[in-house]
C-alpha cells in the first residue's frame, strides 16, 4: 500500500524533488518506482539512499535511466547494490542523456562493478559527478575507472574515498588524471594506499 502511495506522488505535475531516504523501500518498492518514473516528466532529483535496495531493485531503476528524460540526480548511496545491479545501471548510463549526478557510495560494487561503470563512462556524455566511496574497489577496478577518465570529457567530480586502491591503483589513477583535462574535484581521503 505504501509503495502505491509513492507512485501516486509521482503523478503530481509540479513534483521536481523526491526524498525517500530511510524508507525501507527495498527491491519491491524500487520496482513500483521504476514503473512510475519511466513516464514521469517533472522529477529531476530522487534520493533513495538507505533503503536496502539490491541488485533486483537496481535493475528496475536502470529502466528509469533508459526511458526517463528529466531525472538529473540519483542518490542510491548506502543500499545493497552489488556487481549485478551496477551492471544494469551501467548499461543504462551508456546511453542516458540527462543524469548528471549519481551517488553509489557505501554499496558493494567492487572491481567488477567499477569495470562496468568504467565502460559506461567511456560512452556517457552527461554525468558530471560520481560518488563511489566505500565500495570495496581495489587496484583492478581503479584501472578500469582510470581508463575511462582518459576518454571521458564530462565527469568533473569523482569520489573514491574509503576504497582499497593500493599503490598500483594510485598509479593507475595518476595516469588517468594526467590525461584528463576536466576533473575538478577528486576525493580519495582514507583510501588504503
């Protein structure tokens, strides 16, 4: 019942920001949101942080990124999204033309998820801010992100705080940043170097 009430909010003609953090939405709620948001024409900012959304929910939300033409900011921080969920989101990001800010901090995307995102970033032309803090990303994942940084011309802020990138990962990042001319904000505090 609560999930369908949320869907009703999405039909409001003036709604531009929806903060649903800390609501226990989970995958089922993400499914309802995904369906409703595909056709929403007003929402620009959606906060779904702290909702125990997993890979299935991320798959439903990836449909939003494929069809919605107004959403610019999506916060999925502190959920339970792993590699499979990030694969769906990354596939959608490749062709998305509206999302500028994506927060995936405090999930569990690891190196494989970073690889998916790296591939997406080589194609995406609108994302400017990406937060991947505390995602158990290590050297291999950072290498994929670094490769993307060499070609991406829109990302201006990348947050990798609290990952375990190591010395080799730091070298990869250095290589990527040396060839990147648009990154303005790069956050790496408390990463294991």
